[in-house]
């Protein structure tokens, strides 16, 4: 009965995150619309932050749990803390891989779109710099306080550039603002508040029961983090991508995914590092599998697009194949994969 409840609560957590993320995005997008901010900027900033709220809360909660376990002094406290941290890091990096190799790939395959090279290139380069910086800064097995500050500088530069673009484009967006009805204002405030509550509650259920599932399966928190938790917390991005395809607004989806990826690494991991005490342990799986795959899918998704000023369907196909192969390696419990690197180090 307890096992059934564990899976049931995990599913309930996912459902709350999906619905909460949907409401929160609706409310945030409405605010952006009435202020006249262009769609790509909305996708890259406001919607990105809204849709990454599940990842931020889930990873932060996992880091808090790990820190509390480490301070508790109970038996195997350090090992248990490492499992929670593995879920936090795995969620952040796994979400980037999921966003790029599944969600962006989905959008590319169904609706390949042209991009504004000037606006797209900076964010594409910034995502590439972010994932490469993460591998370099954490390659020795931990993310230090100084490394976290470097990532935060990248995040601040991303926000600053997005705000600059918004200010440049906003003047010509509307000559007259749409009338704002009190009922519409109340509804969207409700969406934002209720959505945030749903995400927080759902994230708590996801973290607590995700850890129990990891133990019952005999796998590490990192594995659960880059698979079940990462996919679960990335569902708001998937909903946004599907909606963008249906409504023929691909620029919103692309901006959302790139913005979410930068936030997942450059904001979430430093937050986890600060919560844990300044030095965030990084596993061999992260260094030799998750980070390299993150770099690979970023290169495939972004470099050809910057050159051609357009996404191509082949990019979506290749990204999905890589994601499936990645999940197969993770599902195999990584022993054979990591043994390759252990024998060469």
C-alpha cells in the first residue's frame, strides 16, 4: 500500500506542476502582453522564468533536504545528502537536455521556423557558454562558490540583454493600450498565485516521492533527477511548446526553451550551491555523461540555426535520437558506460 501511495503522490505532484505551470504561464504572458513586450523577449524571460519555476523549487528543496541531512548527524547522512543533491543537479542539467533534445526537437520537427539572427545569436551563444562553463568549472567533482558566481554573472547578462531588447522594441509595439477589465485582472492574478502554490506543493511531492522511488529501484538520485524529475518539471515547457506550435507562434517556444536552459544552469545550480554551503558535489555521471550530452545537443540545436538563420527538421530528428540513446544509457544504471572512463583516467 505504501508503494502504491508513493507512486500516486509522485503522479499527483506532476499533475499539480503541469496545471500550476500552465496557470502561471498564462498569467505571466498576459502581464507581458498588456505591457507590450515582444513575443521572443516574453518567451526568453518572463515565460522562461515562469516555466522554470518547477525546476527552481524542486532543485532548491532537494538542496535544502540534503543540507539538513548533512547537519543532522544521522547514520549515512553524507550518503543520503549526496542522493538529494544528485537529484537537484540532475534536475537542472536533465531539464536542459529534455528541453533541447525533446521539447525543442518536437517544435523543430513540426514547425521549423526562421529566426532573427541578431536576437537569436546572443542567446544561442550564451547557452553554449553556459553549458561549457559548467563542465569546465565542475570537472574536478564540485561546483565552488566562485564557480557559482561565474554562472550567476552569465544569468545576469542574459536578463540584462533581454531587458535591453525589450526596451528597444516596446516603443513601436502598440500606439494604444488595450483596455484592462477588472475581471480579467483578477483572473490572471488568481492564475499567478494559484499556479505558484500548485507548483510549490507539486514540487514537494515530486522531490519526496522521487527520492523514495530511487531507493526502491536501487538507483542514484542523479538518475531519477535526469529522468523522471527532469521530465516532470519540464512539462510546463512542453505545454508551452505544443501551444506555440498549435497557435503558429514558434518564436515564443524557441525563446522560452533557450531562456529556460540558461536559467536551469546559471541560476538553479548556484542557488543549490549557496543553500548547500558553497561547494556543490558533482557526480561522475554528471561529468562524463550529463554535461557532455548537454553540450552536444546545444551545439546541434543552435549552431546550424545561427548559420542558416533557420531550424531544419533533421535537427529535430537527430536531437530525439540522441535523447533516446541518452535515456537508454541512464536506464542501464551507467556501470558499463562509466567503466570506460574509469579505465582511462
